[in-house]
């Protein structure tokens, strides 16, 4: 899952309508105004007056793209409806006869829409993204360490993995291989259950962030979620490693 540092949406800048030979008054392209008719468009995807697709403000993050406050407890059903509605409105078929500028805008916004939807619909990706926006979690700064309460189980799991690899290299008999695979499948299930528990712990922190009344409470909630997210990422990687090993022939 991706992490971001003070992430805002960066889209490919479409060719301006003036570059296409437009004679429109440059005042119409001022911030917050429709590039086509000059009406107030703010951060809307389409002009309320002429319905032309609008360029995205450079400081727009994924929450703002969907018209949401920067909060973690989201109505995912409403988010999904908005995603499909915007997907249809921005579909290339709707811009077949539009100018090149409008076609570029629709494609750029569609790409952002898909990224925003994939990020915000998933609670773990949503938290990672928010922590990046808030400057709490930066890519490359996070070091994977086994949570103290899992050290014994992680040690045992690594032993199982090494035994399976050794048996595979030495051509172990079918019974031995089956027993080792069974142990790993049980261990994977154990960690999958733990991962679900950590996810529940993570989402239980959402109200603390969303309802924070001051910067101190907000920062404390972010740091707590970052700590929980580290544990979730570690367990998720364990599950992934076991799955990869079991999938090998």
C-alpha cells in the first residue's frame, strides 16, 4: 500500500484552452472560476453554469476530491455511489465531441478518481494515506520490527519456513512435506486472526481522531494509529510470506 508525504493530488497538467487558440478572456481562468464561462466553480468537478469539466486545484487531496472532510469514519456505501457516478460522468464516451482540453481534463480526473477510490475504500490504505498527509508516516522511515507479544510465535513460524525450504531442497518425502505444509497453514490462520484483531484495534481509533478537539488530541490519535499500523503491516507481511512459500511447487 502506498504511503505519502504531505500528499496532494498531482495530475498531468492538460494543455490550456488558450494553447488551442482560444480567445477566452484570461480572467475566466482565475482560481475558482470556470475556464469556459467564468462562473464560480470553486473545487467542483463540473461548472454549475455550463457543465464543463473543471481542472483540479493543485492542493486537492483524496478526501477533498470526493468533497469529504479529512476524517477516517466514512460512509463507504455513499463513497461507492459517488465513485460510480463520477466514473460515468468522466467516461471518455461523454467527451467524444469535446475539445482536446476537456478530453485531457476528463482523463486526468479519471486517473485521480480511481486512485482516490482505491485508497479511501480500504481502512488500512486510508489510515496510511492520512498519516502521510499529516506528516506522521513517511515512506522509508518505517522499520519493520516484530511486536514483543509476537516474538515467540514469529520465531516458531520462521523455523517452520526454514524446515520447509530445507526439505524442498533435499527432496524430502511427501509425508514430511505435507506435515510441514500443514503446520504453516495453521500458523498462517493464526496470524490471519491476529491481523483481523489488529485491524479492529485500528478502526476503533477512528473516533479519537475524528472527534479530536485540539492539536494535542489529534497528534496523539495519529501516533497511536501509526503504532497499530506498524503491527498490522508486520503481521500482514508474515501472512504474505507464508502464502508465497506455500504457493511454491
